[in-house]
């Protein structure tokens, strides 16, 4: 990675879902790896947030901290401090991550819905039998 390259991340937090683009403007070389100062090109609140991004133990690019003078802004922190979303070298990788996470959430929702339906069907059968018993006796 070099200055001027881009990283991408899919936004999950509900403000504006989609792929966001971050431009590398600074490289901080560490003993074993580098950390990258990136500027969010998506921010439209009056300034472009600057973040420090580095690799985790698994080699994934992750958020470390805010860098610009707006780092104390709760909304900026909340928006960018999203541990679920990794940074990727391509927009395609960011979309793949999002779709995989979405698929897991959808499958969980389907299972929960099935359980709710089963419970409602049992409740319905119980009430039907109670009505039948009361009307026959």
C-alpha cells in the first residue's frame, strides 16, 4: 500500500448503507507492519474524517482511532468506530464481506421466524381446542 491508494469498507451502521472509499494520505511504519492514515471520502458533514487503520492479528485492515481534530465528536466516533466492518483493498471485497454478513443475519432471522411460527401454531391449536371444548360442553 502506498500514499494515494484506496481502502474500502461497507457501512453497516444505518446512516448510509453502502461502500465507502478511504484515501491513504499517510503511512506510519511500525516494527512489523504499517499503519495508515486514511481520509473518508464519503463524509458529507463539513469535513472529511481522518482515521488510523492497521492490520489485526489475522491480517485484516481495521479501524484503530480517529486522527483529526474532530476525534471527540460522538457521531464521528460512532460512525467510523465500527468493529464489524473491515477495510478492504477493493470495493468488491467490501461488498462480499457485507453480503456474507447479511446472509448470516437473514438465516438467523428465518430460523427465529420459524420458531415464532411454530409457537403461534401451537397457541392457535390450543385456543381452538379450548373454544371447541367450551362450545361442546
